[in-house]
C-alpha cells in the first residue's frame, strides 16, 4: 500500500513510478543513447582530419585549436539558438551542437596521440617503403589509439550530460523527463531520470575502457614491464646492460 501511495505522496524514491512509466523511461533512455552515440562518432570522424590539419604546423594548429576551444565556450542555449535557423526543431540540431562541443576534446587527444608517435618509428616505416597514407593508417593511428580512445571516453561522458540540454527542443533523451519534472516538482521522475543519466555515463565509460584494453594490449604489457623494473630496483640495470651488450 505504501508503495502505491508514493506517487501521491510525491516521494523521491518510488518504485510505482518506475513500473508505471517503464516504457516512457525506456524510450527516453534509447533516445539518449542514440543521440550520444551518433554525436561522438560524427565528432570523431570530424576530429581526425582536423587533427591531421593541425599537425601540419603552427599556422594550422593555432586556428584549428583556437576555433574548437571557442566553440566549447559558447553556452548550450546560445549554441542551439544559433543552429535553430539551419536545422529547425529536430534531432539534427542537438546532434550538431554536441558534435561541435566534442571537437575540443577529440581534436586535442587525436593530435596528442599522433605527436607522441616516436620519430624513429616513422623513419623505420619510411625505410620499409611506407607511403604517407599507409604510414598514417598502419603505424601512426594504431600507436595513437590509447590517446584517441581516452579522448573518446571523456567526450562520451561529457556528451551524455550535455544531451539533456536538448530537452529545450524536445530531443534531450532523459532530459525530456528531467526538465518538466523539475518545473512541476515531480520528485520521483527527477531522481529516476537523473540516476539513469548517471548510470549511462558510467556504463559508457566502462565499455569504452574495456574496448581500449582490448584494442591496445601492448599498453598493459608496457606498464607491466615498467612495474617489474621499478620493483627490481637499481640491481636490474647491470643485468639489462649485459643483455643489451650480448645482443649487440
């Protein structure tokens, strides 16, 4: 009986709300996931060419990094208002805004990953006959993958939060439930939708972390070797030097 009265009492925690509005919660969650996923994927597709352009030199890096940083400083309401004449009240409006926001993180991480590729690796690839495109796709991008995926994780969590702002045009996923519930003081809906939003961010981050470990197994091996050397201490240095001398 108490569980059924929690809606009338307007309790924060109300299982009756969850069961009676399960379809509404499911639809909002699916829309939230869809908008977030599409925005991050498009953002990554745009960020890679921009990072490659920025890598050409300072005269390209400054405008690219400056523009993406400037876009991130625009308040979300102002951003959506500027895009409204082009896209109207549609999901494309929200997705475009989220893509522009994600570029600040993604471009910088892609660029940092590419610049971290050792120069001797590039020279070795050139010596083996690798052209610019082959060098990029088969050497540089795979080695830059840890930094790229780290940026994707940050951008995804940020986008999960920013998607709720899309509720101003009716395309905010769980934000469509949070905004009206706040105005009407519907406590159960505010808390339930907010918790689902937090869970989405946590699940997305864990899934991307698992993907990162799956695609970059050499990073774990490197960390293991460093930990082993640190545990061995200074005594490991002479043995390492002897091994290198023997190999030479």
